[in-house]
């Protein structure tokens, strides 16, 4: 069974950086899209970025120019580098993997929506 584990969350001041990791067991980068979502205080599950199996990357407008996705296929790990963090970026960040996940919409940030999800990692940005 595919396992997804996020790590790298923490607390930073505004303007700081964090790098989140998403390690996926039995990861086949050519089959799975990998998406990052977040649940911010008082909001629904929000798409942050998507990495398709053919290497296309998209970002939410709110994080464009500040966040960057990269992949280490050998390690089965996808990274989310987050720079110039703002208090509005505070939330629980989730990674999910699924065939064609980039075409799906998550509402609950869980496997109830689709695919394989991690447990989430907390990011707190203070002003």
C-alpha cells in the first residue's frame, strides 16, 4: 500500500523560509501526480501546488513566486520550498499522490477526496 509522509513544518517569522518534504513509498513519478494542499484557519482545503507525472508544475496565485516544488525520484520525495512566508500561509500542509490528482479537487484534505494522503504538517508564520 502506498504511504505518504510529510515533514518539515515548523514555526517561523514572516519573511522566513521552510522546506516541506513529502516521501511516498513505492513512488512511481511517471504514474502519479503529487499535489500539495493546505488547510488554513477558518478556510477550506486549498490547493497550493501540483506536480504532474509528466513534470508540469502549477501553483496557486497566492504562492506564485514564493513557493517552489522539486522532486528527488531516487528518494521518492517531493519538496515544497516556501520562501517569503506570510502569516496567511499558516496552516496544516498536506501532500497527496494519485494518478491524475492534478485534475481533481480536494474538499476535505483527506483520502475521502482521492488517492493517498499524508497526515499533514503544521506551518506557523508569525508577524
